[in-house]
């Protein structure tokens, strides 16, 4: 019996000893320091009063900024981890861009992210339909940014319009024997505009000016041309201040101006019957017209009843104004 009690006591003591030594596995906190974390932030500039921009870092931690100045994301980033700042929601009427917005956290807070905001600009575009094959139509936006469309389909102006700016699309030069009208061509810009429609069809005749012998001139035999300034230019074979013919301008509203009245004789010429062409120097302040069929000949070299216009050296190419 005593021997049995001895072995039982030995076993119990051994078990207690093993328990005290912590035998057996099971991980847990290793006792080292926690990983370092740092903030990511920067500066917003150009943000308009009363609007906000929403930023993200690495696709999350949405942060709304409502004023210019410094900002910082609320969630810190572990040292050695990547960061990437982007714009989630643009402010109304503005476009914000991010620079120095991505990198790796390297033992310090990131403070150099730059978010620059500016007034947004938007494109003006639309479609042309009904235009005859080989024809072209020239359209303007806000009386400028001349755009020539040579086929049916989409078109777009090259100059954008700022947010809350106005747009007004008009036809500057009609295609031959057609009349193009604009719908959806005016409004206020709050986004890209793509609904302008220019629809072309057969033109109908209308009288925009009736000639008076003096000073307008009579017998405009040749076709008038439409200059890049939208006005019409041509010649009359008679009439004018000397009854010898004129070079004239007529606005689309029908207002006629005599640019030159021929006086006849060997120094001037008489009865021009040819059309005009626009010179190659056709700027808005220096447009000129020249006689058809190359350079105008001196009047002294043409028969008195020549069928083409002529100009003396001091009279060549009266200006298109």
C-alpha cells in the first residue's frame, strides 16, 4: 500500500511541475511594438465659395472639403503602405485635379498632396442632317469659333464654354441652294452640350435688296459671292454715281453699300460683268476682292466695253468691310 501511495504522489507532482512550466503551444502577442501609422493630407486651392469637393484615399475614407486650405484623411496609413488620393465628387461648376497624390508612406505624415480647382469648361456639339453631298455649312457659336461642316453627322466647336456661360449657335454661311436652320442652339452651360441640331433643306427665294440706279447700280449680271464676313459682294454692269457700274456689298439684312463706282475712260473701266473672288489675305480687317480670271489688267489695256472688271493700280481690290 505504501508503494502505491508513493507512485501516485510522484505522478501528481510531475503533473503540477509541467503545468507550472507552461508546457503546450498556443501563440499570442509576441510582445513587440505596434506598427507605426501616419496621416495623409495636403492642400486644396481654387475652390469656389459655397461648394465642396469629396476626396478619397486608396478608394475609401471619403473626405469632404468645403474650403480652401489644408485637409487630412481621418484614417492613418501604416508605414510602408501606399496611398493614392483621387477626386470622388467634383464641386458644382468646377473641375479639381490632384497632383503629388500617390506614393508610399515613409516614416512621416504626408502633407504635400495638392488639389487645385478651377471653373469647369464644357464642349458644345451637335449634328448636321440634310446636307447635300459635296456641300458644306459654316456655323458659329456666340458669333465666333467658326466651324465648317462638310458632311452629315456629328460636329463640335473647338472652343469650350465655361460653367454658367451662354452658348448661341447660328449658321454663318449656307450651303448652295439650301437653307439650314438651328434648333436647340441656345442656352446656359452646366455640362457638355450635345443636342444642337442643324437641319438643312431646299432654300426658298427671298429678295433682300432691290437695286436703285444711283447710287446702287443696275444689272448685276454676275453671281454674288458670300464673304467670310457673311456679307454678299458683287458687281453691277451699269448705274452708280457715273452710270458705269459698281462693286457693292449687301448684308444678309439687305443693307447695300457701294464700295466703288466706275467712271469709264482709259484710266478706270466700265461695265464689269464678272464675279468677284475673295483675296487670299482675307482677314476681318483686310479683306479684299479681286477681279475674276487672275490679276486685274490695267484698264488702258482692255477694250472700252470689256466684260471683266479692271482697276487702276491705286484702285485694285476695294476692301471688304
